[in-house]
C-alpha cells in the first residue's frame, strides 16, 4: 500500500513540474532565428553614373567599385517576379559630372534575374541645390525643352498636395514632372522635382527614374510608377 502511495505521489509531482515548465516556456517571447548573413563589403568607392549604359550586367557594374551582389542594402527579395533590385549602401555618386554626397541620395538598380542585365535605375536626390544642378545638366545635355513637362503650383488658397494624414498642405509648393528621351541610348528619363518654398531653408528633392526603352518591362514599370498618368510614349 505504501509503495502504491509513493508511486502515485511521484507521478503527481512529475506532472506538476511538467505543467510548471510548460507555463514558463509559454511566457518566453518567441525569437525568430536571424537569417544567414553574408559579410558585407565596406567599399565606399564613388559610383559614377555619367556613362552608365543599359544592357550591362549588374555584377560588372558592381565590380567597378569593389562590390558584389552580396552587398545589397535591401533586406527584401522579389521571389515572385523576374527581376531583382540592388540598393546601394550610402555612397557618393557622380551623375553627369556632378558629385552628390552620400547623405543626399538613395540609389537602386533593377536587373533581370535571368541574364543580370540592368534595365532601370532610380535615384532620390535629397538636396535642393543638387536637384536644381541636375535639372540644369539635363537641359544642357538633352535640350532645354523636354519631351514632356508639367508644373503644378500649390498655395494656401489653392492647395493641391496632401500630407500623410490626407489633409491639404497649406505651404507654397511646386512639383515639376520632366521627361527626356535619349534617342541614341534608347533610354527615357523621368524627373520629378518637388520643392517647398515656405521652409527655411527651402526644401527640395528630385527623383530620377531612368528606364531602358528597349526592355520588355518598360511599359509595366511606367505604369507601376504611375508615370503613364503624365507621359505615354
């Protein structure tokens, strides 16, 4: 009888300990295992886009400045599409002879997964003076009159632009949409310049979207970026 009672007590104690351990495990936060990371290259060589040509392999472009595809600053990967994006870590770039500091630009290349050929690059220039310089360079290089242009002016009395809350902005602001065609290289350049004149100092930015017009993704990308609202060609 004593043996039976002893066995029963052991079972009860073991069961209690098991429940306690289980509850403690449930209280622990779930920590996802970090993905395997390849050691990044710290090369800060100048990225020269002045003579960049489409239909060049992305790995060839990267090798010029001591980088590989493993140095992509983008943490997301396009698993469903037929292209990938390579986002550069902050670095100084040269665009048509104008050096832009690493803190004042964001640059990405888009290339085919299959053949690794670059068909688009996008640059966000975050400094008003640099933005105006680049626009002037485009005018000198491709002509003062672009293939398409649209200027929108927003004021307190006639607001056009919305803030992040969906409210009309009351500042005096301007947006220019400019399109140039490089017929020789078969490339289209979309420039979107935004400036707020009421800030001190004046805040301006320029987005450049350059696309290989020969590439089959040209029309899809123009539509994806909503550029076909302004320019259809």
